[in-house]
C-alpha cells in the first residue's frame, strides 16, 4: 500500500486506487471556533500535526497551501492516535485528521468536526505491484481482503466534492 506518492512511479509498476481518506478539522466538543466555515478563519488557532517520518507535517501544510493560506503554528507534533485524541479533548487545539476517526462512539463523544464550506484535499491510498508479474495466490487474496476492508473506508463523497486525486498523481490511474 502507498499513500499519495511524492512523484512518478515508472512503467514497471501498476498502481490501483484502494481508498480515499477524506480529511476534516477536528476539535473538542464546544470548541470556541466550532462555527468557523473557512480554513482561513482558523489560522490563529494552535494545531496538532500528526504526520510521521521525513514528511513530518507535510500533509498538514499542504491543506493550507492548496488554499493559498499561510501555514499556522503547530503547537504539538504527536504521532499517537490516543495522544492526539486526548490533547483534542482537553484543550483548544485543532487537528486535520481523517473523517473516519470520528466514527467510534468514544471519539465522537468528546470531539466534533468543524464543517468547512470548502472540503480539504483527500488522501488516496494505492496498491502498488510489479507490472511484469501476476500476483501470487497469497498476494491476490491479501489484495482482495484489503479491497473489501477499504470499501468500508470510502463512503460516497458529498455532492460538489471530488474524489479525484491531485492532478499531479494522474500517472497512478493506470488500473
């Protein structure tokens, strides 16, 4: 599996879309900015960034840059789901997270989505395999299982929003 890759993959691989993760701004229940409708309205807030590895906070920063906004202050860098949720519940921090994080009842009980008029960019995950070899039976079974599970992660997008990946990722839409 591969999230939105940083560049072209080459002709020796085939990438198949697996699922789309829709992102949203999440805050504690009753957050003072819960009525905001634009990302620009939230620039003065303190944020939690969650990206790991060498692309630390890159996904967070991209959401603002795509709307021609300055990147706001990252107050906390947290790599733990439990840590992010605890910080959100006990503070006025905001985070950009997958909307599916709101599904579990215990998360929904203490956090809420700040519904922006302009949806944030989605993250696309792909299955990547060699183009010159068929999948082994075990790999084919794994891919089939991943596709079944992934179908539960990508509910229909609201009208007026696009599930299309960033145009720079067009080279991935091969299969």
